[in-house]
C-alpha cells in the first residue's frame, strides 16, 4: 500500500505515515486558500497558464495529471486484463450509476435547488442556464482523476482502466442524446475535439508511457518496480496539490466576486457526488463485490469529466453564461469533495467487508 493511500485510510498496524501524508487534508485546504488568494491578487500568471490550452484542455494541467496517474498505471499488467471479467458486477453497477442515474438525479437536484429553493437569490435570466450547466457536468463520467481516487482507495487498477475505457466509448454515443433529452434540445453540439484530445492525453499517452516505463523497470526485477513506485509517490502527491492551486487560482477573481452564487451551485453538485457514490457503494456491497472494486466503482460513478462539460457549456451557451459558471464550480469542488468520499470509502472498509463474500488484493 502506498503512502498516499495510507494518508487517506485509517492507519494500519505496523505502518508508519509521514508527516506530510498524515495531514494531507490540511495541505489540500491550504492549497485551495492559496489558489484563491493568488488568483485574486496576482491573476496575471494564472491567466497566462490558463491560456495554454487546446480545445478547452489545459496543457499544464494535463502534464500534472500525467504525473499523478502514471505511477498508478505502472501497476497495471496488461497480460492480466482478462481478469476484469471477474468484476462484471462492479462494471454493471458503475455503468448503471453513470448513465442511468447521475444525469437524471442532477436534473432533479438542479430543479429542486436552483429553480426552486435558491431562485430568489439567483439572476432570473440565468436559472435555466445554471441547470443546463449542471446537467452537462453530470452527463460525462470522469476520465483522468479517477485513477488518483482509485489508487487512494486501494482500487483494483485493471478494473479502473477497463471501466474508464468503457465509459469513454459509451460517452461518444450517449453524451449528446442524454443531454439533448434533459435540456429539451433537438441537437447538441458535442465538442469532439475536446473529447478526443482528452482521451488521447489522459488515457492513451499515459498508458503507453507507463507500459514502456514498466517494462524497462521490470527488466531489473520486481523489487525495482516497488522502489520506483515508492519514489514516484511524493511526486504524484505534489502534482495533485499543484493542480489544486492552479484550478482555484484560475477562478480566484470569480470566487471573490460572486461567492454566494458559487456556493449555491456547489450545493446540488456536492449532494449529487455523495448520493451517486453512496448508491454505487451500497449496490456493490449488496452484490458481494470486493472492496478494491467497489471503491473505484463508487468514485467513477460520482466524478465528472469537467473538461468536456466546460467545453460543451461554452459552445452551447457562451463563455459568460450561467452554464459555463456551473461547470466551473464542478471543477472547483471536484478534488476536495472526492477526497472526502475517498476517506469515507477507506474508513468503512471493515464494515463493507463484513458483508462481502470475497476480498481481492490489488497488484502492486
């Protein structure tokens, strides 16, 4: 088990956790505060980094995501991918949550909170646009960061990779029809350049790089791979925290300018994450799925592909629209909220395994 995984989970007997890993939650909070403050008081550097993008995909953030997920992908042995067939129940649960529950539950939450409860405090001409942004956010499952969440929960890496690849394939065909149905639009402009570039940058490139690196490291024996993973651990964690500073720095001025609107939009997004992750987790337990599959299943079921959502919102409604703002709020709360879900999944492992029929230890 990696140090990063231990930092979220309860401390295991005989395991020592470093000072930095032990207080990861504190560092996350400090990075959020630092990002907002720096983005507000010295916005120029963040604007410059923010402009370094292609098809709404920020290249510096993509590099940071590589640093986060390549160590996780190093654990994957492609010769063992056939074992994913054993986890068909976990895959079925995740697909059900991602495509049968999440977009529709978000539409309901948007109506309850944005269109009803919070209506008196929101700009009347942006209500529908906010709801549209929330739906766009929920209609696309996350592609990259789920590798981080899976690793932090001790997830089965082959399952995670297969599930993400399957979701990406379904997204090509299902994203536009689901969004069109929920928004009542006859045609949806899917930002194919963003979708394809994201899959290339977040899946294809890191998988290829990690497998080349894995083969080279394993040439020196299994111990060399263990040592490499331990060495890359702190780099992966540093990339996660740097990403937080950048994401909140990009929106620092906006957060300061309209904190109440951002807070109100965050409410349905946060509830949606906890609802869908909890539902997936409980369904996996009910079906007797191993915890190392149920954890990433719950996290994949709850997280969002915010690059695609932001690009689609801008394409359909414009850069200054409420829809664009709603998707950006999803970006802002993604990491801290998902880290809290990781903590819940890890802290409940003993309870979960008390009712499962089998436990699978994920490979290093």
